[in-house]
C-alpha cells in the first residue's frame, strides 16, 4: 500500500530545482579554452599569454605541442602557403579492425586529412617546400599516406629546385599498416638522396616527440638538423630502453640538449628565432659565397654568426 506514497510536495521540488538552476546561472562562467594547464609545472595560464609567447609556458619555458598549421604560420610569410596533395585516398592494407573509423574520427577532430600537411610557401621572400607533422593525429605515426605525401613533397622540391623544410613530430611507424608503414622509411630516404644529389638543402626540425621510424629515416638525414628546446628525440622511448637494459638512464637522456652535446643535432633553436635562422640557412645555401652574403646582409649575418 505504501509503495505509491508521495515522498514530497511537487511544488517544493520545483522550487528547489529552480533555486539550483538560479545558483548555477549566477556562478561566473569561464569559456572553454580561456586557460591552459602546463604539463611540466602544473600552472594554469591564460591562453592568450601562451600564444603571445610562441606557445611556450611563461613560468617554466616548457614548449607546448602545437598544430602543424600553427607551426607553418610561425615561419612562413603571411598568405604564402599553398597546400599539396589534399585528401589522398586512405587504405587499410591489413584489414585492421576499426582502422577506417579511427582515421575518420582523427580527420574530424584535427581538421586534417592525415598526420602531415605539406606544401610550399615563402620564408622572408624565398620559396621553400615545407611540411609539418601532427602529434594529435595518431601520435604523428607514419603510414602509407604520410610517407606518400612526404615523398611527393621531396620530389616537388627537387623538381622546383627549392630548399626543403620538415617539422618532424612522430611516435614512429603506424602499427595498423605493418610492413607498408616500414617501407615509407626507404621511400622517403631515397627521395631525399635525389634531392641532395641535385645540390639542394634539406633542413629537418625535430620537435617533441620525434621517435621511431621517422627518426630512423627522413628526420635524421638533413644537411642541417635543428631541434626545439627540450624535445624528446630517439628511436625507442627511454622507458623501453630502461626496461630492456635494466639500468637507469642519464639525466636528460634523449632530450634535444643531450643529442646536441653528443653530435646528433646541429643546433637547438628557440621558436622566436626559427624563421630568422631558416631564412639565413636558405640564403646561405643559395649563395655559396659567404663573403658576398656577408657584404649584402652584414647585420643579419653578424647576429646569426653564433649559429655557424
């Protein structure tokens, strides 16, 4: 009999509900994306301050991972970028379960057709072929389409006799494509050999993280290899190495500074100076006479002389 007994007055419930809604509405609302948390120091930072500081934490100088289009906008002259090879057809060579659905989701989330964007643009007026990888697209892993886009970029740079620049950021080969993914290492490396034989400069920029098959191929085949401060660079990750050898690794192992000290990279460059450094390297490669370049642009050469 008592199972249908009312537990409270309906009007009282409505009043409490209205009060709760009113309290929520009166609370200060913070728009999404207004603040970001630094993963290194844990500070909550106003997003505009991060953007104004080249996506670097103003408290601890931690470098945030950024989208490929943002990277390109930092170094290319405004409005000069022309994208190559948009929406190449995807495939699932191993019939890996759920792979197509995962790619479709990544495309919609990242507003990219794959883990790399390629094209051409200008740096301080000089035409370049350029590409940038996306860590948010399956951790920048290299599958058949990524390898094909990079290979086509290299071949167009060779054909147009343009300097080549690649922002490398990857977790390595894409396991869903097996041997097809690993074959991209040889394909991109062969294209780079032809670019080098044509007497053209190639500058890879290693960002956090650059690992696996990408590091074992095109990321380490540059004429001048640049890196961002603090970037993780290596083949296997440090945890895998520690578990394999049963030893504790040195402090800062596989970070950009460690690799610079051991001769694996040529220079660590801050984002604020990257466009200037790239412009200098491109102009130097196009003008083999260093003395002539110095006479034409003495101020720039003096400022960047530490790089050489």
